[in-house]
């Protein structure tokens, strides 16, 4: 009952490429359906990231800095927090 199939390296590469594409598409669909973070850097991730940022801004969860010195003070405060 053992059966062997010979597959060329090119065919294997095509299969792996297609699997990678399908995996990314499924992750994107799951993210849209269930509110999860889409794969980093994808178009869906940028849309999701922008929406999340707008929510944070509307909720007042941001910090405004007016100079490099203020920025350095803020960043230093994160190290000790």
C-alpha cells in the first residue's frame, strides 16, 4: 500500500508559496471577523492600526510633547515606571 509520488522542487516551492498566501488571507479574515490584530504590515493591519489609534485619541490616552527635552523626560519616566 506504499505509494510514492515524485514532486519537483519547483512544484514544492509553488505549494509552499500558495500555503503562505492562504495562511495570511485566513489570518486577515479572522482578524476582521473576531477583532484580532491582522498580520503586521498588511493593508488590513494598517487599517486596523489607524482605527485603534483613533479610539485611543478619542479616549484621551495620548501624551503631547512640545520639545525634545519634554520628550526625553517622558521617555525617561517610562523607564522607571
